[in-house]
């Protein structure tokens, strides 16, 4: 079962690491971002792949490629892209966060939790990862409440807890859906510097 709230967990495009090099490189990122904002994800992916072919160790374009794959609903490929980033650049929290979003959208909450915990070890101040971890814990709690109901259907204290969790997520999904037209998906320009 897919959970719409998690499909948007900070794939919310937290592209927060390194611009390596000159303004010419920035133009490649800007071009890919522009294509993606214009809904031309196929062209954006092609441009990103061409760039990566010449600079295979560039974490930013590889991250952006993962975002594009996610936007194209190519979850398996996006998971591979973000997993490879975590292996090549284990100090970057953003790929772990995006992996968690993908895992959560597939109801793989234990894997999502582990990825988010790693992101937070790397950056304890990563607000998006904290929020996402809270969402994952709530989903895990809901799963346990459902199990509790299965084993003790007469336990009256479980149903209200499960109802509250469901209300939280239905309210959050409605709020996100209402905000979508006003806030188009935009990949933020990266800041900072990767250590590799």
C-alpha cells in the first residue's frame, strides 16, 4: 500500500550539497533544474546522464538524477541511485533522507527508519529528516496498533489511538494536496561543499 504523504517526504528536493567548480558547472545544474521544473524530466535525465558520463564522481548531479528518477516514478532506479550515493559519499545526509522517502512510499518503514537515523547521525540539525522520522514512527505505531487489534479485538484503548494516527495523516495529505498548485516542485540550488 502506498502512502501519499511519504511520496513527498523530502524528495522535497533537499539538494543541499556541493557546487564543485565554476559558473559553467552551475549552468549545467541550472539547465537540468529548469528542464525538470518545466516538466521535461526525460530531457533533464538525458542531460544529467551526459554530464555524469564526463564527471561520474559529481555527487550533486548524481543526487539530482535520483530526484529526476523519483519524479518519473522509477522508484527502483532512484533507490539504486541514492544507495550508490550513500556508498560513495557516506558523509552526506540528503541521499539517506531521500532513500527513506522512497522506502516509506513502499511501506518499508523499518528501512526508512534506519536511513533517517543515519541521516540524523550525520546531521543532527536536519529538520526534514526529523519530521520524516516522526512520520515513520507514527506509521510504525499504526502497524502495531493494527496488530494489537488483531490479537485483542476487545481492547478498547487501541482504536482511539489508531484513529488519531489516521487523522494526522489524512490531515497532512489534505494539506499537502491543497498546497501543491501554489508551490510547484522546484529543485533548490545547492549550497555548501561536499568533503570529497
